[in-house]
């Protein structure tokens, strides 16, 4: 017998379908995942939350959207891949890529754009991390490898960070 999940306020969480979920609190990336999205809502305080498996599926869909951009990654996108996908500090990513930590910090402050080579390498490192982490669910990545790894990237990153809109239909199956 499984117990109903409980909210931090003590109320019972019930399954609901959410219309949209902001990406910033979960992944630090401005944008929204458009529903329908399976979620949970507290019967007492009405707070909404997501189950871990749904968050993993969202991460895959958003990462696919970011890594498929046909241009050099923006500051916000590079930070998203480093933090949400790789779970690395700036220093750890720099060491992994064999570059100076100041270079990564400069990307994220917007003081220096990623080079074509660093953009390509960052996408590759993030992609390999996702494949290892979510191997049963990486079919979407395999189908989109040519789009993700198309090189060289010749378009500059956008001057202003764009707001992502990812559809729930792009999330891998549970």
C-alpha cells in the first residue's frame, strides 16, 4: 500500500494536470514548458509541484531545445548546460574542457562569447552527460544528433536572451 504524498504544510498532494511550468526556478533558464504536464497540487495550501521523474523528462526536453540551437550558445544557455545538465562548477567545467576558469566565468558574465570550438565542445560534454545519466530515455537525442552537433556554428549568440517555450509533447515518455 502506497501512502499519498504529503506537502510541506502537511496537506495531501493530489495528481493534477498543469498548463505550464516556468523553467527559471527549476533550471535557471528563462522560459516555460507548455502543458499538459503531470503535476501535484496540495489540497490545503494549493502549492503545485512536480515529481522527480517529470523534472528529469523536462530537463531532457529543455536540454534538447537548447543544444539544438543553430547558433553559438548564449550566456544563459551555457550556464544552463553547466549547472542544470552537467552539475559542475565553473572551475570543474574549465578543468574538464582543458581551459582557463576565467574563460568560463567570462562567458557567463557576457564579457566574452563562446568560440565555435568551445560551443561545440560544451554541447558534446552536455550531450554525453545526458546519455550516460538517462540512457533508457535518450532516443530523442540520438534522433537529433545531426541537428545538435551540426558544426561549425557561424551565427553569433543573440544580443538579448530569449524566453524558451518548450512543449510537453517534446518530453520523453515516462
